[in-house]
DNA sequence: TCTGAAATTGACAGTCATTTTCATTTAGCC
DNA sequence: GGCTAAATGAAAATGACTGTCAATTTCAGA
C-alpha cells in the first residue's frame, strides 16, 4: 500500500504555475519509507538510500521528509531523545505504540481520547489545538 | 517527548556516603522554577537568573534541571520544536494543556486515558511502557 | 573551628541534528 | 530546443545539549 509520489496541494492558483515536481530523489525517499516499516530518522533514511545506491543529499532528505509530513503523507513523532522520526501510516488519525529498542510500531486508535482532548481544550478556552500521544515501551520480542 | 518522569526522590544509598549537596546555584534554579509558573527552557531559566542577579552557569542550569526531573521534582516535556521545557508540577500523574504562544499551562488529568494506554500496551505485548500526552494550542488570551 | 575528600561549578570546546546559503542542475511547459 | 521556477546538494551556520577539567565549595569528621 501507500504510493505517495508527493502530490500536494490540489488546485493551485491558475496564474502561478506553482508546482511540486517529481524528481528521482523524492521517488527514492518515498520508496525508502515504503520499505522501512517503522519510524526512522532522517539520517537513517539518508544512510539507507546511500547503502542502496540511490544516494540523495542529506539536505534533500530533510526537506522531502518535512514536505511529506506537512502534506500528511507520513507521520512524524519526536522520539524521547528529541529526534524526529518518520513513517508511512494510514491516513486516519491515530497514535503509536513504539518499541524503544527496535523501533517496531503498532498503530492504535482511541476515539475516546480524541474526544477527551477536545473537550478538555474547549473547557479551558484553548483553540487551534493539536495533541501528541505516543506510547513507548518494549515490544514482546524485545521484552525478552 | 518524555512524559512525566516517574522516579521518586532517591533514598540515599545506605553504604555509600553519596550525597546531594545544597548549593546556592541549585537553590536559585529551584527558586526560579517556583516563580516561573509555566514551562520554560533551560536557556530561559538561565537568562531569568542572570537578569535577576543570581547568575548561574548555563551548564549548571542544564544539569540541575535534569537532576530535578530525574528525581521527579519537576515535569519535562518536549516542545513541538524538540526543545525540553521544565515546570514545577503537582506530584500526581497528569498531562498538560500548553499555550504555544505564551507558554501558559494547565494541568489536566485523564484517568480514562491512562487505563486506555495500559490496556492497549498490554494487548500488544508491550512492557515497560511510558506515554506522552500533551495538548498544544492557543489559550484564550492568545487566541485573540 | 579546621581539614580534606568528594561533590559541584562553569568556562569552553565538542557533538550532533537540523537549517541556511547559494551556485549549479533539472523538470516540465512553450 | 529553450526557458525559468523548482529542486538539489555541498558547505557553512545554527543551536541545543554534553563532555572536560581545573578551580571552588560543601560538609562530615577530627
């Protein structure tokens, strides 16, 4: 699943031919994400591509991953050490159960949590809210 | 992302004479935290102390804040930009509603969320879990 | 009160993820 | 083929945080 060749904003202004171009670098990053099934850092993806032969500049990997996450095509989370890690995910809103050891990830949903977050925010007069909810632990394999 | 740390104040090891000493720098940092009621970065606290006259080395502020959070005396969260911010909090487990603009913070509790996180983890065979749940938004003042 | 070992401090250099700069290459439209 | 905005990437810059280590301070015991 997941193809993602980075088609962002739908209709653009008629006059300005602002367009997101399709390049081999972007294709390579998207492919890497599709192959790597767990959360990976920019550096790891860059390394992966290099080892694979499809070398892409580190700067470009950074930019591409940010664009992909901004477009909602991949999920980003801040690891406990503060580093950003990316992963292709289902489109619906969800959270993650991430193994601290091997990075294995399980997508989880919690409609009740979303509702709770919304109501708590509203009750306190907060607007433009977003929330982060990730669970870190050791998966069954890494537990022992 | 780092949630509320759960380590309690350490009982000093009986045999070793390891002791945490009381210094004016630590007192100053603790005082600053008590005065600044919202989440602040290490740099901000360092700056605050300097302006106040109780200048403390930046390195020391870093170390002290980390020690305090490791001891469970203050809460740490990773801001959306990845920077760690600290704040004195109630001792019970809770989460935060943080204003992206001014940093104003409201502590919130969600027993149901805790239970949900635990059951989801268990259902997937995860152990040693910890979770992060923070809500960022604009408080009523900053909304307009 | 004095003393010395261990704890602490802080200036400074180092690390490392991420960003900026900018000159050089492309993709995609004519 | 030619053109131009978009994209790339090497190198330098940024910024948070950590490591080093000589100098300073705390505090338990004499």
